[in-house]
């Protein structure tokens, strides 16, 4: 999603293996019910930060310093 809003439903015709990635796909009941097997990889915070910066600069046109400031402003929430 480019705007922060949830994208509309997209019909797919899957192969035998479908990889679903992202921050919140397993929070969607319809997604969970359509999968036979799931696993979670807990990526380190520095890698998550690098991925977010790369995505937000390339796909959303944000400035790197603004992204870093946004991440740092939410750090107290992630410590809970």
C-alpha cells in the first residue's frame, strides 16, 4: 500500500507455494483461513529499519531523515 490505507481485495490463482510477507498479513482472518501453513521470521530491528527506509524512499518518495525521525518518535511504543 502506498497511502497507508488497506489495499482492495486482490483475487489470485496461486501456485502450490505462495509466500505472503509484510507486517500485518496474519492479522487478517481471511488470509489466515486460506493458508495451510504459516511461519514467522523475527527480523532484527536494524534490518527492519533499513527495509522501511529503503521502501519509503523508493516507493513513497519520503526523505530519509523524515523516516528516521518517525521511527525514533515511535521507539517508546515498541519498548512496551
